[in-house]
């Protein structure tokens, strides 16, 4: 049985942060394009391999269904845009990954919806996939120095609303609970502090907007300081 913030959970989180720090340090110490491409390829392979491992595991357990295989959780969308960015670096997919991973996947890592603990394949695959996405976005942001811009905010807000509308539609059609938009998860999460369904969906929209602003704030402060220094 999985224990939130238990030994295996803390070790998994430590491994994620250690891997991120290692990749970032490697490329910043040696600014070699070939090394950057190699790390991007390795991370892309990790994400693709973890997703394939999940599909195989689900089929092996007899759990295959719309709810277990359709990539409609926000972390799934985040994984897709990060995978695209690793393979074909571009601003549009990166900025979605930046906000969705740091605003959503981070919460999933801290409060995972897991029932089985290590060494269950479900545990290993969960942290390989979610941890791999986190390592990738930190690598792209700190190691490669990609960043969001003011124009990123309305685009991310738009695609986040597209995700919300699409997921609510699929949940209503198939009786699923992608994104925990139809019910709160049984495991402890930040949703426990929000109102009952469906009111918490509105609260999530407002909270999501605040998170987007918060995640952009360091760049806003940096740019204003740089502009002020340039005028001196």
C-alpha cells in the first residue's frame, strides 16, 4: 500500500531532483550542442518508453479501458507537449509544458493518486513518467534556458480551457474521471481544500489563473530589473 511521503515516495522525489540537477549541471558545464541533443533524446526515449510500459502493464493486469488508456489527464497532455519539445524544440509546446508541468505534474508527484507502493510496476512507471516530465521541463528551462514570454500567458490560458472543455465532455460521455473533474480523488490532494463538486471546477479555473501568474512572476521581475538597468 502506497504511503504518501513515506520512504519510497521521498526516495523517488529525491531521484527526480537529483536527475534534473545532474542533467542541468552537465550541459551548463559543457555547452556542447551534441550533449544537449543527447540528453533531449534520452529524456524523450524515457517518456515514450514509460508510456509504452504503462500500456503493456494495463493490458497485462486486465485493466484496459477508456479510463486507463485514453491520454486525457492534464499530465498526459503535459507529457505530449514536453515530448514534442524534446524532439522538436519550439516555443509553443515548451510554454504549455512549462505551465502544465510546474502547475500540475508537480502536484501529482507530491500527492500521487497511487494505491501500490514500490516495487510495484505501477509505482515505478508512475514516477518514471511523471518524474521524467519534471526532469525534462527543468532541463529545458534551466539547462537549455528556454522560457515563457508575456504572449505565452493567453495561449496557455486558452489551451487550458480547451483541455477543460474536452475533458468534461469525455467524462460525461464515458463516465470517466479524467483530471479529477468529475469527482475528487480518494487519495489526499489539494482538492480536499476546495468546495464540493462541481463548484471546485470554478475554483480550479481561478486557482489555475493564479498559478500561471505566479509561475511567470520570476520572469516578469527579471525583465523589469534588466530593463531598468539598461536605462541607467
